[in-house]
């Protein structure tokens, strides 16, 4: 699906002078807002941005001052995975 919207010509010219790829800037703003408001998660953000790894998405968000969503359940899951990988007791 392609998403488009019209800009007044003077606004388009002004913004195009600030961003070399206005379409990419709009996509990144969409990803930031969608993730920030929990409309979608890291996996969807990764796919929309065309990035390979979760850490690349986290770096993208961090560089734009967007907090990473990380719950107590996430922490517990990571703790259990680490214990399993290290052969520790759960």
C-alpha cells in the first residue's frame, strides 16, 4: 500500500530544502509515532524501516529520543533465556 498526502507547494519546497528525501522523512515520522503510541512494536518498525536487526531499530529510536518499550514481562523473559543459555537454575 502506498500512502500519500498533498502539501501546499510552498511548504513542500521549504521541507524539501531541509530533507533530501521527504518521503523517507515522512515514513520515519510515521514509524516513530506508531511505535511511541504503541500502535505497533519493534518488529513492525524494523520491517517498515527496512532494517535487519532489532538493535538497529533500537539505535534508530534511541538516536531520536524515543524510549524503548521494555516491560517487566520482557525482563523476565530475557532473564529466563539468559539462565537457559548459561545453564543456570531458573
